C-alpha cells in the first residue's frame, strides 16, 4: 500500500495549497490512501463540516485532528456522523467522535488512530496506554495501521515511535508545524517521522501572522493571532507498506512551495 499523509493544514491558504498540490502528487506517486491533519484548517483553529467536505472533495480520504478539535462548536453537531474523521482517542470517554477509524479506498484498507501528547499540553489520558488498546483493536481488522501522534515534545513523539515499532505501519508526529529530518524505518518495520510539517502560509510563524507573534514575544501581552496570507508551503510524507505484513518498506518526505510547484 502507498500512503500519503499531509501535515497540519492551516486556514484557507493551506486548503488552497492542498487543492493545488494534491493533483500533481496523485499523478506522480499514485497513493492508494490520503490522510491529512485538519485541526487548524478553519482559520487556524478547528474544522467545520463545510471545510471537511472541501478536503474530502479535494481527494483526502481521512482526517486526523488534535488539541484544537473543539474550537468550532458546530463540530459537536456532526462529528459522531462523520466516520472519516478521528480526534485524539485519549480524550474522556464522554467526548463525541472517535479516536480510530477504518478507511477504505482504491481496494486498500487502512486503520487511522489519533493520539494527543501530554507534555506541554493538557493532562488527558495516557497516550501510550491508549495507543496500546487501539492498536490491539485495529489489528484485528487490518495489519495496515497509521498513528498520528499530535504532540509538542519531540522526546514524547520519539518515545511513541519506539513504543509502537513493529505494531504500526506508520507513526507520524503533528502539531509543531516544522518538518523534521529524521524520517526512517525503525528496526521492527514502523516508518517514523517526528513531525510532518504544515501546509499553509510560509512567511508567518507556524502559519500565524508574524507581527502579532513577535508582539507577543516582545511584550508578553495578550495578542490575537490570525492566519497569515501570502505564499504557501506544503509538507507531507509518503510511505510504502508490504500488503502481507503491514511493515513499511520506504518513507519519503515531501516539501513543495508555490515557486517549486511550477517545476514539479
């Protein structure tokens, strides 16, 4: 199976970039299943039903979320009915939605799991024990398993990669919006990348307008952050897996900008 995972999509700029880049990626790489992190897709905070449909219509098969899952309150009205979106599984059991899902496309089946870290983020349930339980559940349905670990600390993400080595096909980190350079296949066959990066404004700060962010750092005063405009960059990761074993056979980072897209 060939899996394309797209990093955190930020605002309308990020959504526009997905619609521009994805057709070229599909032509060049022919992925079977495309997953994207969408927790920042609505003006940098959360997602709406309309935006989810926009991403699905663009060719995304499944959407993972993160700590901004609940920022648009209308999500409570529809997330239970949308089987292709997963939010962090280690929220309280009363939280709506689901933390894992089965995605089927192009004759392939992929389990997607969303987990949120606890270091420098709210103290929710243990991500490692939650991942254990869901890996066991999903492995009875398919040996192709993707885990999006939405976490702040690189140490926590790396630890999760080792914890799930040999039990997941792919463990990717999201949330910090900067693509890391540590893509590898771990010894037991799990493809790993600490952070996939983001899709959205290139000249802001993690997608936010930089003047406001600088003001916050310089003054420590309350500041309203808004998604930046202008040129975008696009980060993703492409992973091939063995259909028989679910083990990864290759991993490749993808990085595009508006300037490089014309030569793609």
